[in-house]
């Protein structure tokens, strides 16, 4: 009897007392888990027809995505244990490793749909471009800490990180992978802007970048075809505009509430890459506009958490964590916009994944690591703030004791 009363009192205390202050961002954790679960469900649904055709096993890609998800959580747990100071030390070695992987993929890489972007590693095909993104942003965050004043005051300080970007971009364009180059370019510019580079420098760089992208598009016939099919996909619905028209049909069939989970018609091998780059189109068809908006709200809630963490760190003079958090936030936001925009016919088609949702081990591993680094940035900020508060409280107690 006494034991039951004691248990009731414990439950009442648990319900009535506020939760203790956590040293990590709970919203970030749940948003990440939520996106991963949405990705697993939608990949399972979208990949059934292609899995059945290729291996006569309807849940082949779903099981692989589940294994990737477990691997991503293990990698993220390990990344979470690494202090930010260590990440800063590793930023330059990681950059050189990424450059080596980008060279290796050109020599021994695996070609898929005419692009050599994957290194076969037995159980997984590694995409070095994903590793290069995180490595570049780590390097730039470290550079901005070391050369903060130089970036603000001199043009050479502004151009040095861009020289590294040009080298990586050159290797990526040989694959070819223009989409990753654009993501890196936009994120790098965003990080330099946060660091306080002059506005006229951005104007020059923006026009130069747009001109260069235009030249790269004109230089390759398949890129010209992508742009023209994006402008009017119905002009050639069975040729260059096929993928986009099928994606638009999926969005149209979804309407407000969708056809119901598992009831997509476009995934029945009408829409190419339904479980990878165009998984949002299948989601739109099955869960409707409401489902798409819900997923986008989750993605951009995660982005806003990253930007908020970065802002707090910069205000506390934790520069490396602040710049890196802003970089990760811009990276996730822009990549999500391009992925959804391409599927909806707003921007030309690019081979970019939807963060934490699309099928693929490389993308899931790297983006989970990026989220783990965000959690570590927030943890170190909260820990330092908590310790500083404790020191103030201890000092006040000593003063009162003396008086």
C-alpha cells in the first residue's frame, strides 16, 4: 500500500515539475528523426515497383535505406563525441582527403546515367561530392576564425577560400556535377557574408558566378536540353521533358490531401528516380499539398534552429561554431529548395537529394553527421553558458557570505 502511494507521489512530482534544462537542442533531434522516418516511409513506398523489377524483392531499397539509417545514427553518435576544437583541427586534413576522393572517383569511379560520381566500396557506393561539401564548410569556418579581420578588410582575404572552391568545383564539373557546385558556391557566399565581407565584393562575385554558370550550361548540350525542357517541358513530353512532366502529373494528382499512402501511379516506373531525387513528387501524389508543406516546414524548422544556434554562438564569440552552424543551415535550406523546386518545375532539374529524406547512403551519412555537429555546437554553447552562470551564482553567494 505504501509502495503504491510512493509511486503515485513520484508520478505527480514528475508531471508537476518542469523538465530540467537540457544541454542539447531537443527540437533539432526530433525534427531530424522525423525527417528520417518520413524518408524511410516514402522510400519504401516509392521504390516498390523498381525493386520488384530489378531484384524481384519489393522492399529491397527500403531495407537498404533502413540499414543506411542505422549506419547514419551510429556515425552521428560518434561525430557527436568529437569536440569542436578537434573538428577545427581536422578541417584541413578532411579537405585534402575530399580532394583525393574527388580525384579517385574520376579514375576508378562508377558511372550511373552518364555521370561518374560514385566510388564502389562493396556494400555502399560513396559519393565524394557529399564528403566534399561538409569538408569545405568545415574548412571555411576554420578559415573565417583564423582570418576574420582579413576577410572584412582585404580583397585577397575574401578570395582565398574561393580559390579552394574553384579547385573543388573543377573536379566536380569533370564528373559532371553542377548541382553540388552551385550548392557549395551559395553556401560559401552565405558564410562569407555572415563573416562581414563587403557588399560590393558579393556583387562582383554574384555576376561572375551567374556568368560562369551560363557558360557551363551553354557548353554542354544536355544542360541546354535541361534548361529548355524546364522552360516548356510539354514541348517534348516523351523526350527531354519526360521526367518533369511525370513529376508534375504526380503533383497534380496529389491535389490537397493526396491519393493515400502507397497509391501513387507515377511511381509505377513512369517517373524516373522516384525514390531518390524525385521522392518529393511521390510524396506529393500520395500525401498531397498538405504532406509536402508539412515536410518542408520540418526541413525549414531544422534550418531555423541551425541559424538560431549560429547567431547565439557568434554573439557569445564562439566563432567557429557560429560560422559552421550558419553554413550547415544555408546548405540544408538551399539544397531542399533546389530539390523540391526541380520536382515542381520551378528550377531546372539537378541531381540533389532532399536532406535526410531521399534514398542514398552517402547523403544520409553526411547530413546526419552535419546534424550531429550542430548538436555539438549547441551543446558546447549551453555548457559554457551554464558554467558561466554557475560562476556568477557562486560569486554572488561568496559576496553575501562575506557581508
